[in-house]
C-alpha cells in the first residue's frame, strides 16, 4: 500500500494538528486530568489513522480486457438504468453509478483504454451523492473515452463532503485501462454512461473495486 500524492498536504496538516493538540493536553492536563489526555490521544490517533487510510492506494491485480469496461472507482452500485444524457451524447444511454463512502479508496481509474475525446469541468452544488439530481446539478468532471467499441462517459461527481475533484486527463490523450485518471476527496460518486448495446455485469448494491471489478462488456 502507498499514499496518494493528493494526500501529502492534508496528512501533513493533520500530523501538525495531532502533535500540537496532544502536546498541549499533556502540558495542561496531565497532572490532574490524565484521563482527558489519554482520551484525546485515542480520539486524535483514530482520526489521524482514518485520514491516512483515506489516501491509501492498495496493491491490486488490475483487470485488463479490451472487451470490458472496468469499474472506475471503489464503492457500491446505487444506480443501473437507462437515462438520456443531456451533456454529451444527447441520447439514451445505460447509466451505472457507484457511490463512494469516505471509507472507500478514492483513486479513480480508467475503465477502458482509448482516446480522451471530451473533458469538461462543471461547477455546481454539493447535494448528497446519492441524490437523483447530483448527476446534473453537483460539481462534476466529465470525461469521454473512445475506442473501437464506441464512446463511454465517466463522470466524477462531488458529494456533500467532497469539495475537490482532481482530474489528470485532457482531450487528445491516449489512456490505458486501469491507469489512474483522477481522485475525489472525502466521499462522492462516479457515473458511467454506456452504449445501449453494452452488457452490464454488476448488480444493484454490489460492492465493487476500482480497476478490478468488471462493470460491463461488449
């Protein structure tokens, strides 16, 4: 396991706050309120470990198959339905949405290999990620990858806690399946808009792993 580069600053600030709080509590309360010092140490240690784990990149054997779309994120499948895409395709697609809780790995990976033909950031609201309108009204970043099977749109969506979406792609880039393409901080959602001829390989409420679980096949 390694730590994502997006976490260096946050973890550094967390360590400074952790050290300062525990130093002050020891200096001020260790003589008469030792229980308070211990309690604060336990709570802050737990919070710091959670912060570090949020930016983790676990070691995984990635799934690579040109005839499949792999899940771009860890989380739980919360939507599988046909929906009209008003942003790019202007037609009906199969939408699969993955909800990412704060406890999930938040690295986003390319679901397929191909060329980036569309890349657009949208400012927006911060509705809870499972809200039906979060796909169209929340802050989001849409990327379309094109290959010989067609075009698939991957949409990173901010949630009530997620205030920063990182995306490392641009139009014209050739990307490889399984490679990292973005990161969302502190809970969010990823929508995948598939062609109607694609076969969905996941089910509602299924827990999936980014870069590993097969989302759909052609």
